[in-house]
C-alpha cells in the first residue's frame, strides 16, 4: 500500500491513505494487535495511530508504511448492529426520481446493503457507513437544511447515516429511525463505532 506517515505529537502517526482505504487500514492495524498501539481513529482519508508512551515509533512506522487494508468486514466488532427504519423521509421520492427508480426500489436497495462504519465525525455518534448501493449515490443537496431531526436516515455520496441529534445537514433524507445513536448514560455512548457492521431493517 502507498501511504504517507506524518508525525502526530510525541506518541503517534497520522497515516494518509488513498480514498476508500481508511477503514480497511484501521481494521488491519487493530487486527495486528501491536501492544505499542493504544488507539486507532479512522477518518475519510487518514488514520490516526496513537502509541503508548515509550513506544518505538520507528518500528511501528516500518510496518505501518507497508500495511495492506483489510477487506470490508474483516474489522467487524461482533454481530451487526440492527437499525430499524421507517422509509418516510421527505426526500425519498425526489431521490428515487433522480436515481431513475421507484421508491420501493430505493427502499429495497437500502435494506439490502451490507454496511460498515468507516469513521465517526460531524457530531457525537454520527457514523459514516460505507456499502451504499451505487445506484443510490448522489451528491449532497445543493442547499443544506438548517435543521435535520434526530433519527433521520440519510444518504449522500457513497455514505448512509443516521443523524444522532438535531443539526444542520445537507444529506438526502429517506427515512426515520427510533435507534438512539448517542447516549452518554451508556458505558459506551456511541451505538456505532468504526469497524462495526450495520444492517438496516424495516420498522414494524
């Protein structure tokens, strides 16, 4: 794999990777199980690898520079998280027309996807999920909304996601979910974390 390593403070490396490789690189780093690595944080085009105090930075850099991304699903953390969805989003019909298909076909394809959390960002608990059907991939809306409600299920570019809290947003809204994506009262507040598998199911 071709990547660029940048020093990140006294105990870390920031790995710049090719588009689409960040989740796989993060999974491969976790799978290696190096005791010098204490945290792995993927983003869209980078992976932060935080090291323990006193770790041999150069030794870690040697294998980081040569690591190959894991295949999708190789970094899964247990069974898939199931997210119930009512496909009642206000952009569903518009998205279906733009994609040249019926709303039923949009729903079918979205439910059929095998998703993986590539990274989290934008807001606490907002998980960027890869695996969206190519036929459903559209750019973000030209004009973002000033407020998207919590639980909105949306798509944009190659990602799908669930808004964990009310916020501005420019994604296409296709449904709503009762799932609580972020809850500080839980031992782990975020329901979905990088590397986890996710499956959408039709709400009863």
